[in-house]
C-alpha cells in the first residue's frame, strides 16, 4: 500500500486501545443479545431497539429509517472537520444454527452466520468511546447501522434517505474466522467481487421417454449449457482477469419415463471489474441461446444484477493500514495480495464517497484459520476476545486525518 499522506494523531495508540478494552464486556454482551434474537431482511425491529437502547444517553442525534429499520446516529464535536461515516450491518441469514452456546439463536431457521452481530456491537461501543472523547478529534462522525445487507440492498435505501449527505469518507469492518484472531487485512482497489444471479429456462417439447424423436428434449440442451457457459470465462475474457460463473441449480423432469417440456438452470456470476461483468452478461445470453438452438430448443435467460464490486479508495485503504499499525502494531495489519470472491453492499457506499473496508480475523483459539468454520456456516463460531481491537479501529478511523 502507498502512504496515505495523512497525519496520524498522537491520541491513536495505547490509551485509545485501553479505552476500547474497557468496553469489552459490554461489547460482548450486546453482541450476544443480538445473536440470540436474529432477524432477516430490511425490517429488524428487535435489533433496532437494542441499538437505540445502547446509544441512548450518549449525546447522539439519532434518526430512524423510514423505509427500513435502519439507525443513523450523528456525533458532532462542535469543531470544524470532516464527516466520517462508520458502518455496521445488522441482519442475519436464513440458516438453522447448529453450534450450541449460551446465546445460540432462539429463532428457528435464523442465524447470525456472517458476523453482523459483531459489527453492530463493535460499532455501538465505538460510538460510546468517541462520545466520551470528543476533545481528541474534530468534525463529525456518522454511525450507520444498516439492515438488509444479505441480498436486500439495504445500503441503497439508506443512501436514498440521505445517509451519505455531507459525508467525506467512509469506513467499515467485516469479521471472518478465516483470519487470525485480532488481525486485520485490506487492500486498495477491488476488495470484494460483484455478485449477480442468472436464470435460464430451456423450452422444448415434452413426450414419452421411449420416443425422444417425437419430442424436443430440453435436458441435453441444459446439460450442454453447464459446460458451454464456462467457455465465456476461458475464451471471452483476458486471461489476466478473474471471474467465476457457477451453475448451482439445475432442475428438469418429474419421473423416469417422461421427457419434460422445459429445464431450469440458475447460478452466480462473480467478477472484480465492471467491464468483465458486462462481458459475461452478454456472453451468457449468447451462449444460452445458441446452445438451446443447437438442440432444437429455445430459451429465456435473465441476469439479476446484485451488488457491484466493493472497491476501496487507495488512499483510504492506506490510511486504514497506517491507523491499524499505530493502534495495534504493524504486525496486526496485512496488505492483502488479492481480492476475495465474496460480495458486500458496502460497495454502494464506496461508489459514492472515498472509503475502505477491512477484514478482521475472529478465528477461534482451538483451530487454525484455514480449518475454522467459515462465514455462512451453520457451525460458524467467532472469537470475541479481540472485539476491543475492532472498537478501537472504528474509533481511530474517525479520529484520523
């Protein structure tokens, strides 16, 4: 990473980290309360209530969302300076939790399996920490508690309601058990992929399985598409570009002696470049149509656009590295060598204002990072012991430069 050119205040160091450590117990308590009562999507009233209750009395200007149960809280130091947005996402996943603990999800089929409960708890504690230290920095901090990250485009609702108005830069943390506990990593440019969904329906003509010549069988066409779609990656793209196209669901037929009238495929497209993304979209329609025609079928194909590429501003990513090194020590921050194929709707924020997201390791003590249950696992377990580091980094990024 290049140097950001920002001055790191002397207040970012051992004293700030110790102040964050003093909030460790209440950070863990809030995280566990949210974990035990997870909610999905854009309407998260119980999670919102817990956040508002925690923020009450901190001297923040709190605004509740109109179209979602978002929470926006502003902290004004009363001194001229930038407005820094800090974001934490609130929602859980439709997944049955199978890891047992004192705070296991009490709601069937719903689980905080991506660490958003940790994001909210660390951000709320950072709000407390910053509200108690307004003499140490200038400007304003906006705390963005966002519903609907898991596929609901929650950030776009908050942007439409003005969460980015007047914001100069933005910062977010995302936890992962796949990194060493309390260690952080990021990079300038693309950090996470775009994520689109595609659907293809192959139309043939049904008939008796013993007389395929009297039917138009969509199954061979669908099977051929699974392989043919991969030629978009291997032949349409520059070999130096990375992308994934996965057919994850194929469905056709009802029994052994009936040729169905149609077959259905769907899957995901992941890229790190908007031009590559467009090339794959165009190629998918072309290959699907041509492969169907080669089997005397027709088809309909659709790409449902998901989140764009999550791309960090180079200077803000460098700033995050410098701040992390000053706060935690240089050994606790790593410049990531390559982006990850996960996706995030913080991308919408980064498309509007300069900012950065960093990954925070929360690997349990009893396993190696490569063996830990990953995000979105029904057995995901995160290490809470370094939450204070995330609280401190949130606060330090608001205080820096």
